[in-house]
């Protein structure tokens, strides 16, 4: 992220769903101008929900993109499985669960099986390290890594004031 043209983000207002499109464009650029360079797309489960079917494009063109989904069961934050179930048990789900809460611990990595591949499901740092290490070894194919994180955790303070400071 310290080098020019090595980081794309959705900008100050956090436009969700652009990550896979950015990654595809970057991989096509790298094919001609930076052969062997791997593209890593890190996005949340909600953002993946907006454009997850772009995985078909990634697999069709055999783009060496590593997609890492940070899965917190929601938009901004979700509910853990126990709380999610407690809230909706015996209630109308459309009323009981917050609209920003997604189903807990969805196995997005299973989308890779549609393309005769296997993804990675991670619930710990060692599992994530192993998945990224393996994905980096698979130089000529996509990888899909689903990382379950604490849905109740708060955001880490931003270290990039240029990213969060208002441009208005």
C-alpha cells in the first residue's frame, strides 16, 4: 500500500460492492504490465453480497485474484448466531432482526465449488495465515477466503486521515 498504483479503495464514503470490479480491472492490468503480481481483494460480507457473482468472471478468465471476505454477519456489524436466533425465535423475522444484520456465519467460500474449486473457511488467525499462504502458492488461479470475525467488534480507528477526512 506504500507504492503508487498498489491500492484501490471505495473512497471516503465507502461505496460497497466495487471491490471485485476493481480487482478484475487490476488483474487485467497486471497481466500486461506486472506479470506475476497477485491481486488481493479484501471486502466485507455485505459488499460481497453486492457483486459476489463477479466470481464467475474471475474464474472464467482465470484471474489470479485472492478474494478475502471479512464476514461479520452484517452491514457495519451483525449479531452472533446465538443472539440472532434468540431475537427471531417465535417472532416475525422481518420485524425482529435489524435490517443491517445478515445471517450468521454464511459459508461464502462454498461459491468456489460451483467452479470446481474449493475455498477456505477461517475462524482463527492461524487458519487465515494458512489459507493466504496456500492461496499465494496457487499463482495461476483465483482463491476465495471467508474469514469469520466477531460481529460485535467495533471498528479499528483509521490510520489514513486522507481516507476518512471530509473532502468537502
